[in-house]
C-alpha cells in the first residue's frame, strides 16, 4: 500500500485539534483506507496545551507523529519541518483549523494519481467571511508580486496541497532561511493541478496572522522572488538625477543670460524633498535585501526541535 503523509502545522490550536482529528480520522477510516498513513503534527512553539493534546493522541495511535519547536518559528518553518520528517509517497499539507476541508482530500488524491500531475493544490474561488480590508490587501499583494516576479504566485492559492515524493524532495532542497513556500512550490516546477473551492470560515480560535505579520510576509515573498525592487530604485535614481541635471543647466542659463537666478524657495525645497525621498526609498530597499543576505549567510537552522517522537 502507498503511504500517505499528512503534515499539519499547529500554533496554539488546543480547541481545533480534537475537531480536526475527528474529521481526518473518519476520512482515513472510511474513504482513504486503501493507504497507509502517517499524521505529522508540527507544534510551532504553542504556549497553550496543544502539545499535550498531540502527545495524548500519538500515545494512542502509532501513526501519529509529532515534532515540537523550542519556540514559535512561524508556519513556513513548520511546513519545512513537517515535509522533512515525512516518509510518504504522497504528502499532504493542511491547516488544522478545517479551513482546508479534509473532504476535498479524496478528490485531490484521485487527481494526483492520474499520473499526469506531481501536485494538486487548492485555491479559494471566494473569500467570503473575510474582512474587506484583508481581501483588498491580498488582491493588491498578488497583483504586485506577479508584476515583479518571474515565478507565478497563484492568486488565492492555499498551502493546502498534496505532492508526490519527488516534488517534496525538490522543495526540501531549497533550504533558504527566509521561506516563502507559495513561491518555492512554484519555483521547483513540476505539474500542478488547481482545484477551486469556497472559502470556509474558521471554526474556533482566530487567525494567527496580524495585519503587520501579513505585511511582512508579503514583503518577504516579494523580496524572495524578485529583485525588481532594486531595479525600481536604480531607475528612480537615474530619472531624478537627469531631472536635477536639467534643472541645474536651466539655473545656470538663467543666471548667465537673464540674471534672475533667485527662483522660488518653494521649488528648491520641493526638489530637495523629492530627491531625499527617492534616496531614502532606495536605501530602504537596499537595506531590505542586505538584511536578507545577512540572515542567509548566518546559515541558521530553519527551526529548532524541542522534542519529537520519530524514533519511537
Ligand atoms: N500556524 C503555525 N505557526 C504560526 C501561525 C500559524 O503553525 O506562527 C498554523 C496554524 O495553527 C494553522 C495554520 O498555520 O494550522 C494557518 O494559520 P491561520 O489559520 O492562523 O492562518 P489563515 O488561515 O488565517 O491564513
Ligand atoms: Mg486559517
């Protein structure tokens, strides 16, 4: 029998894990019983009873594995750790909050088994139940990142995906510290089939992402997959230098031939501000990339394990 690995990142999900487990377990027993399975919970440094609940489940079922981080490393790290520990022929990534409906899994596997595809992903056809501002900012993010980056980032794509082994091995070979999985999944190539589904609201607990975190995540994504921002600043720098140069010539001509060099204070100030702004913007972008390079060269581990049960 083929082995199916289900990788589930969890951060403070004590309310959701029992609900999730009930659902996935009945699915495995009823619809997916032609597979061996392993369920891998990645506890991303939760500070509630998440780890205890997971341990309790795993003590009752040897197919349930867990890995617990020494602190919160973020979902991207949890995904990496889960994939790294998975042994399956098919590997599924899904959230614990049931926003990635387990009921889609059989269809996803069927599509994957049709040989043609190396991965099947889900994307939301609607974002109903989501705050307007979040939908808007997310649309803007996908628009910008796809304009800037050569790697296509699919709009509405979730991290709810199933992969064949060889694709997971390729994903793991991309071992950068600043991880943007949506981009990495595309970057490694292979053939992905996309399934649409309606957005489902979270049953318990809130989204673990604050606006600020999402903003940083978006910026991370853009920086990880495109260096066009650096070109924008170079371009802005060139344009402003040309404009400044033309302006200097105009002033010199005015001084020499018309002797009315005292142009308005306002225009002087606005040009200083404009150039200053462009400079700060450019330096800011440079700084972002330098800090990324700095973090990568430190070569730190993507996560640190506190405990797991993979040797048991
Ligand atoms: N998650 C995680 N680490 C974090 C934040 C979230 O492992 O630092 C997990 C979380 O437990 C859930 C999944 O990632 O299983 C998606 O989180 P959430 O529902 O908060 O994200 P959203 O659905 O709002 O994008
Ligand atoms: Mg969610």
